[in-house]
């Protein structure tokens, strides 16, 4: 397992653990959800992920608390 912020770009992941932030649930980022990480922006910028067909930018502080597992293909 790894944290979302440090995970590989252009890769599908399953969310394993999230911090207790209700907004993440509303955005579709919760334990067991499937996401696709597109990019992490440099210099402390956000991580850009696809949740379903929506792009969501997750700030560094929160992305470092989200644990993900690479999906097996």
C-alpha cells in the first residue's frame, strides 16, 4: 500500500483508508472505491484523480492521508 500523493501517475487504485473528512465521501473517495490517478502537480500541488467520470483535485495534505492499493489487471 502507498499514499495517494506519492503513488504512480496514470494508474488505477482501490482506496484502502481515508481520513475522517465527510467531503471525501461526497466526492466518491471512500474505502473500497476505485479511482484513477492522473497526475500529482509539482511543488506541493494537488493530486488529480478521476472518480467515475469526474476529475477531482485533492490537496497534498489530504492526499498524503489517503491510502491506496494498485489494482490488479
